[in-house]
C-alpha cells in the first residue's frame, strides 16, 4: 500500500511537471515544501537563535540545506519533505531554547551587549575572548538541559564581560593620558616640573577611580582625563623652559618679559594701558572687567534687539488686521496702544530689577517678554536641596524683584552640570526647584498657583561642562517672571 501511494504521488508530480516550465516548476515546488520551514527559520533568526541555541540552529540549517540541495538535484519528494520537516523541528527547538536563554541568561546577555557597546572586542580582546568561551559553555549547558551548570557559567561570563567592558572604557578615555605620562617620564620631566607632572598623575588616578565606581557616567572621567592630558603636555613644556633657564640659555628676566608680552597685546586690543610695573594682577583685573562688561553689553543689545523685533512684528500684524476692517478699529487700536504701553512698562520694570543685584548675586536678562533671574550667588551643598542661611539675603532681593511685577506668573527652574547620572541630576534639579518654591510660599507668602517648579537636570547648559567655571554656571536656579500685561 505504501509503495503504491509513493508511486501515485510521483506519477502526479511527473504529469504536473511535464506541462510546466522546469524553473517555474521547481520554484513552485519550493514554495510548497519550504513555506512553513521558511517562516520558522525567519523566526529563529529574528530571535538570534544562532547565538542562543547554536546546536539546534546548526542542525536545522544542515537539514534545510540538504532539502534545498535535494530539490535542486531532483531527489524524490519524500526526501525533500522529510528534510524540511526535520529542519522545521530543529528551528522550533532553537526558538524555544532561545526564549529560555533570554530569561535564564538575561544578566550575561546584558553584560555582553554593554561590553560590545564599549568596543571590548577591539580594546579588550583577551578578556572578551575568555568571556565568549564561558558564554558558549553556558549556552551549551542550557541546550543540554543542565540549568545548574548554565547558571554557574553565566556568573563567570558576566564577570568577564564586565571586566572587558571596564578595560575598554578605560582604553577609550585614558590611553592618550597614559602615553603622554610615559613620554614625560622618559624625558625626565619630573626633575624640572614635578608639581605639574604630579598633578597630571593625580588627575589620571582620579579618572580611573571614577570609572571603577561608575563606568556609565563618563562625563567626569572624560573631563579629568582631558585635564590630565593638558597638565602632562604642560609639564613637558615647563620642563623645557626650566631646562633652558638652568642651562642659562634663557634668563629669568627674559622669561618674565616673554610671558608679559601676550598680556600687553591683549590689553592693547582692549584699549587698556599695559601697566605691569608692580606685576600683572591689576592689569588682569582690568582686562577681566572689560570682558565682563562686553558680555553684559552684548546681552543687553541682544535683548533690546529681540524686544524691538517683537514689538515691530506685533504692531505690523495688528495694523494690517485693522486696515482690513473698518468696524471697531478705534477700540482695537486703543487696545494695541495699551499693550505697547504695558510692554514699555515691563522694560522700565526690568531696568529697575536689573539694578537690584550685584554681578556675583544674579544675572538679569529678558527673553521676549519674560524676565529671567539667574541666581548665580545661590548655592547648594553637594547633592543637597536645602536652602542655606547664607542665601536668605539674596532671596530677599528676589522677593523685591518679584514684587515689581504684580500678579506675574513664576517658573522656578532647577539645572545641574553634566556630572552624575541623568536620572539623579534630574531628580536633584527638581528637588532644588521645589525647595525654592516652598521657600517662596512660606517666607514670601506668594500663592502657590502663581508658581511652577521644574527640574531640567543637565539638559539645558548655558556654559561649557568641560571647565570648572562652566560647570559652576550650569549648576543654577533660574526664576522666570512672566509679567501680566493687563492694564493697571
């Protein structure tokens, strides 16, 4: 009976093929016999079965390839069908094993991906290869059903991947610094510029310690490494200068005059007399003051320009609309005049508030119709949000500034620098903003409905996070005042 059925099936196929183009016939046969296994194979590949269930996947691929070759060479249909069925079975087993691996070996899979993201296969090849072997052992144990062995190998592989990741991260950030320090040691820089060279070495050690403690917050280690690079290069330069002085190729007086020359050029560009008869300190103070005044003037000009553009745009829009209508024009023009008068009043109020604060207390500026108090003199202890008694005097001035704008809306914005994790910075900035808000409610007796406290974390820097002064400017509280334009 069995042979009779096989004969009938071959006869049917032969009759069918006799009236069909051979290539087309083979393609249609492939669609018939490979339809289900192709779907299963694609699902296995999507689930990364070649990695998570290599034996099952390899067995399935071998049977799949045999079926393709059998079909191509005209082997009997039963052979092709049996191979595709076997491949389908193996691929399904690979899918189940992969799903189990993603659950049981989730820890090692994450550490493996983290290490790969850090370029461990390139920068930490030896440790990566050891981790790969342990990972393979865990996968094979899981395929055999030896869960206990799989977990044991999982722990070992996870540890190795994390080691490889850390080595790779250090290589990315610290290799250049180490090379520079090695160059400095070979040049015996320590004899001539030991203070600067030791500073570079301390910065490198601090960067390495930061990476050991929190490898995923690389802002601070990267900046420490950058500083270490600078100090290492600086030490090499200073060493050459000191050598020249010691070898009497350069006198101390020559050296001082060389260093005074750039200051003289800078002061001349600022139209300041380069007087350094008693040293450079007074000239330094004058140049710094000149630059700060330029910055303030630039900010004021930008604000006036923006405000003027807004007023002109508003007036043009209003007048264009009024010219299109005759009815009610008088009343609407009067409303426009009232609004322009309100904007002029805000400008006067802004100038009044600007005079309340010293340069070390707050920067006052406008964005459109909003007035922003950047409280540069308000500081918090590291990681804390409590208001310190030293800040009360400044906050009293803030209260007087808010009183200049009756019924205004207030937004208290908290900001941090880039050091620390994103989530912790976001949380800290929110807590600090809410701390100021609560102070305004309790001490200033301001109604809560006028205020919103928002933390922005490190997302809105106003200065370069690569310098200490820049990070200090980014750690700030901004009080945004939105004036009420209702006529008074």
